[in-house]
């Protein structure tokens, strides 16, 4: 997705959080909107991190969407906007409309988000490890079955030759 579209999505969901908080909606509604914001923010973080660490595949066609300057400015704007929104959410928890949850609520929010991120990363690593193990096991089974088939074939050929020669 385009970084500007991601920023627009993050802004829209964040403005929804601010509106819900401003009109005094229930905590459940605010938390649901915060969840939508967190999803959009996560996609934006993914975009930022993808451009910092991603290496293209060997056979992947490399294409760029604009100049280096525009891409750098998009990433800078995304980072700055996310930083500002995080600060506003922190302020909402400590001094604003979500004050009833307090700093403990914000700390729990941050800890849960960190734990979920770690769990997801662990699940991705485990899946990659299981895929590699499957490929290794499949290759080993292919080699063993090929060896067995060739061994059986040669055994049958040797037996037939021996039978024809009258030795068996």
C-alpha cells in the first residue's frame, strides 16, 4: 500500500479515537477504535521497516515508486506522525479522557502490544523453521526412496541374470 494512503488511514482512525473520546463514549468503543488505529499504525510501521531492512529476492523485479527524496520524505513524515500520535495517546491515558485507566492502562497497552508483536514474530520464525524442516525431510525421503527403488531394481536384474544363467 502507498505510504500516503497508510498515513491517511492512520490519521482517519486516530481522528475517530479523538472524536469518540471527546464526546465521552464508553471505554469499549474507544478501545475498539484504538484497535483500528493500532492496526493501521502497525501497517505503517511495517512499511517503514520494510524499506529499512528488506532485500529483494534473487529473481524479483526491482522497481521504485518515485525518487529517493520523495520516498525519504514519506518515511520521515510517517515516523513523525506516528510519534506524535503515540504522544497524544499517552497524554490521553495520563491526563486526558482515558485518565480513568491511567498510566497503568497505558503501560498494559504497551506491554500487550509488545508481547503480541513478539508472539507473532516467534510464530513467523517457527513457521519458517517448520517449512525448512519439511523441505529437508522431503528431500531426505526422496533420496532414501530413490536409493531403495534403484537397489530393488538392481536386485531384480541380478536375480533374473542369475536365474537365466542357471545358477539359481
